[in-house]
C-alpha cells in the first residue's frame, strides 16, 4: 500500500467532527494513490518540501512548496508525490470555512504553513474549547484569505483528449506538432484544435505549455538543473525555456525558486 493510501486507511477521517485536522507524511520515494477517492471533508494538500500533483476528474493541479491545493468536499481525486516529499494534509469540515467551491491552488504564508504543521502534531480528538480549537479557528479564517495561483493543467472526460493528456504527461518533452498529434489520434488538426479549445478554453500550444510549467516546477523543486529541464522538455536552448517560463509566471526559474524557498 502506498504511504498516502496507508495514511488515510489508519485515520477514519470522515468520522472525526472537529472543524479541522491535519496529518503529516514523508515519501522517501515517489508515491501515488492507486485509484481516485473522495472524503466528506474538504482537503488541503500542502507541500513542505518536494512536490505533489493532484488529479481530479477535469485536470491536474501542481503543489509546489509555499502553495497548497484545495480539494472541495466529495470531489474525487488522487495524489502523486515526488521522491523525498514532506507534505501536510489538512481536512476541513464542510461549511467550517469560506473556501472556494472549485479545486484550486492557493498560496500559503509561512505563518499559515506553521499553523498547519503545529495542528498535525496535536491530537485529532481535541476538545471544542481550548488552545487547539482556537488555533483551528484562526487557521481556517486565514486560509480563506489566501491567493489563488494558476498551476493547473485542464483535461476532460473526452476519451481522445484524456488519451492525449496522459501521453503528454508521460512524455512532456515531445515536440510533436498539433498536426502530428491529430494524426496519432486519427482526427484532423482542425478537429483536435476545436476539441482542446472547447474542453479547456486554450489553444493546443497554450495547453501544452501549461503542462510544461507544471512539470518544470516539479523538476525544479526536485533539484534538477535548468539546462537539463530545458533539454528534457524539448527546448532548443535554455534561453528559450527561460523566456517561456518568465512569460508564464513573471519570473525566471532561478528567481521563482529563490522566492519560494526563501520562506523556509
């Protein structure tokens, strides 16, 4: 059993009625949920070190350090953690906080991160009145103020788009053109472009770039050098990759990494 699945199996999450509880885990090697699952509680996935990708029926969400993915109550999902990842899972009772109704990536402040870590060290059966209950109340209030980040790769249940998304996830450095992918799917390029636009709201190029940003961030936090990332993602030069990254996130890879890891 995976570490993530075992963590849930040993904690009867939906029977605990406290407004918020937290669990902490470390994955020494890459770890993933074998199947999608859901909870009555909403769930926040926060990476303290390393990175996590959360899959929901309509997309993939990246969880780099200093960010967290919010998964609303009862939404099916699965997680994939990179090697040597330290993460906290915060489970929130429905209606215990004002949080988005849709899955999203949230920035988290150093203070909020430390509050989640502290809550994970407390008993889950804390009394309704007392220090831990007060901490949970303030934590949930702060969580509702966090900024939404666009670290998301949209997909859909359409079989051809799902097939293409899975292939791109397995081979993010592929430089096949939209026309070549259309041939691989046995459709016209026009049909493929229309399908991606209808299902994701993006052009093929923008859609693929969004995945590459997510993959690049995951590799950056795993310690992979920028030059290697550029090569593995199929860019002709490091400068071309850096230009794409900066245009998408407003900072170079080195600056983005330094700013996020600087919170530690």
